[in-house]
C-alpha cells in the first residue's frame, strides 16, 4: 500500500492506493497520528484507489477519527469501496462521520 500526502488549501489529503496488508497498519497509524501532533485540523482520507479494507484497517480509521475529534480535528472520508462502506456501517462508524463520493465534495465541506 502507498499513501501520498497532499496539502490543498490548508486541508491535508491522504491518498491511499494499493492493497492494505497487515504490516501497513502500524506505519499508517503513526503517519496519521503525526498529522494530529503537527496541528492539522482538516484531514481527508481518500480511498478512491483502494479496494478492500481489512478489519484492522477499519478499526484503525475509526480510532483515528475518534482521536481527531477529541483534538478538534475534522476528518472526512472519500470514496470507500462498497465493501469498506459495509464494514464501516457494521461497526457503527459510518453514521457518525462524513463520507463523500469525491474529493471536491469533501473539500467544499470544509469551507
């Protein structure tokens, strides 16, 4: 899996691509938490180039979202696959966050 980090109008976008392997979770968690430590307050997690997400990934995303909210950070999720949406929904997470079809829609939400 690869993560590309971009800054668009003070919004940090993490573009996820490839296949999320179990060994990706620890590094991904560190990278995401570092954004909070650096004081970023608007973050988009873009999954448009990812297929399936394993349970561990969904759990990590949920945990990051909760931690970000506690620190006053706003997180938006873009284009999770049908499978990922199902896992987010079954974990009770999908209804509590903002999920968008594309990046432009998510960026508009921050304005």
